[in-house]
């Protein structure tokens, strides 16, 4: 067990706390008013969190983080230009960037001092035991990086034959090893033998207190990744895993994005939603209905939709054709029945972008049968999603949908959300305009509508997600 007195929680909050202190001092010293500072300081911290710039690197170099610090100090300035003179805004940005850089330098000096005196010792395990993994372990054992204590390997081949190579457990037992040895650093050196199933294992261990890096298969070749996003141990490049949208910082940034954009989009959708609601109300007892769906962490929420079927209690993945009139089929085929879910987004029950929420019965079945399906619930369900803009809805593969949804969670960024929203708007507009041209053809079903109006292929294997 580590002998240092610095806890993983302290390490997790070290850079964010230092950044917060620096930004507050800079805003106070420059005499910025409370409202401006209250907007700017959290915005800078969010940008740093999204860019992964608050991670504590193994190599301890501050120079690799200069670009991220400058970008984080500059981007939020755009929000202040409306009521703060440009000269003052530029002064704030320049002083903040310089202050953050100085704060990082001082923090790294303190860390190196603590590591050198043995007050900061982190336990490290390596998943895999090939030649590259052994070289990495040798570098750690020779104290090339002060403050890191190599605990052992995780390998499925059992005890090591070479003296000094301790195999703690199989890779599948990573979570137990992390708990038992208080591991804060995990280095993945996966081969074809160790790779199967490792994704599921690592996702179960994801935590802000645990830093996970991947050793590239060909570390001697130049990688397209910038030095800002990389780390290293004694000349061996490592790729840190992103915390993604499921981490606390990602969730906060994502919710901020929703609060800034959802009211605007909801107002733009209102002129469309009102006449559609009246049209639905003229044919049904009510224009809207609510249905339970599974969202983040398996929580239940009641999503609001335009009524498109005569019996909202049907249990099929897609309603029988006789239960949808022409208006209902048109709404469903162009995804306009989802517009009332802006209300769920504003209430914080959903997000603008995310995995489409499924009904509890089917979500439980899919999670039991499909590896990785439950991992998509690391974030709140969305009005649209990465899988949907790739055409994965209705009678399409649930396995592929889960893969795209998990990719979205891992690689989330505000820019990706904007891309998905723009592509969604394009799909909806294309469908609406296309249906006008096809209306006289008798069967003007869009590709979306085809799988929602009676196509019965592979229901058990590829059911529709988010059915009305």
C-alpha cells in the first residue's frame, strides 16, 4: 500500500483548485465586476475540463499544456464582449493565461518536491505482459519517474515465470486489483490475447480518481495525436483515456451547453409544434402523451411526445399500421413527434444530444443480451444522437447503435453536439420536403417510415428504440 500521505482525491482536485484560485485572484486584481467573473471563471474551468487539461500527467511537463491554457482563457472571453470593453477583455484573457501557466508551474514544483520526499506515491499496474509491457515496467522500477510504484501485471496467462514479474490477477479482475492496492494509474498494454473484453472491464473502473493510459501498438512511430493530448514514461508515449461525457466535468459542460442552446431551439420549434399539436388534437382525445424511458444511470423519466397512434399502450416495438393514420405516419417518419421533448431537455430529464432513451422492458433485455448496451446510459438520453444521424433507428442493429452511442459518450465535445444537431436538422428538413414530392406517388414512405409501418423483419434482434 502506498506510503505517501497524499490521497487520490487530493490529486484529482489539485489542478482544478489551483486554476480556480488563480482565476479568482486575476479577476479580483483587475477589478472585474462580480457578474463578469461569475461567468468567466466557471467557463474557463469547464473548457479546461472538456479539453482534459486538468489531468495530472506522468511526465509533469507544463509546456505541453500551454496551448490548452491559452485556449481555455480565450474562448470564454466572447461571452463578455457584450458589456465589457474589448481592451479590458483582452487584458483579462492575457493575465488569466499567464496566471494559469504560473500556477501550473508552481503546482508541478510542489508535486515534484512531494514525490522526491516520498509523500506522494502512486500505485501503478500494467494490463498485459508482452515485451513492451515489460520495458515499461522496467522503466518504472528503475525510478525513472519519482513517485510511481509499480505493483504488478494483470495477465490471463497466470503466474510469471521470470523472477520479479508479479502477476496480480487476470485483466477481468482489474476493478478488484484497483480497490485492493489503491491503484491510481492503470497502463494498458493490450495484445490480441488481452484485448477481447478489456473495453467492458475498463469502463467499469472509470473514475476521476483513476488515470488510465494506453500504450500504442507501434510506439516508435509518430502519432497524429498532439503532444498536448499525450503523456510518456521515460520516452515511451502513452495515450490517456478521455473522461468523456460521463465524467462529472463532462456532465456539467454538457448541461451548460443544453441550457444555452435548448431555449433558443425550443422557441424556433414552437411555430412548428403549435399547428402540429392542434392537428393531432383534432383527431385524438389529447395531443400529447407521456411514456417511461430509461435514461442516465438507469433512471426512469417520462418523455413527452405528440400522439401518433390510437392506442398509446401498445407493446410492440413499432405500432401496427392500422393504429397510425396518415398524419401519425408522417410525424413519425420525419421525427416531428419528438419535438415536445424539448420540455424534457429544459427540465434536465434529457439532453439535446445523447443515446435515444428506450422503454424499461426492452432496455433490460438489450442490456442482458448485448455487451456494452448498458454503458450507453452513462449520459442522459437525447432528443437526437450520434447513432440516429447515421441512420441507426427503427429496425436496425441494436449492437451497432450501442457502438455509436458509446463512441459518442467517449468522444463527446460541444462541437460534436453542434455537428449532430445540424445533421439532424438536415435529415428532418430533407424528410419533410421529400414527403411533399412523394405525396402524389401513393407510397411516399421515406426510409425512416418504411421500418415504422409494418416491416416485420428481425423484430427480436433489431427492435426500434424510442417507440411512441
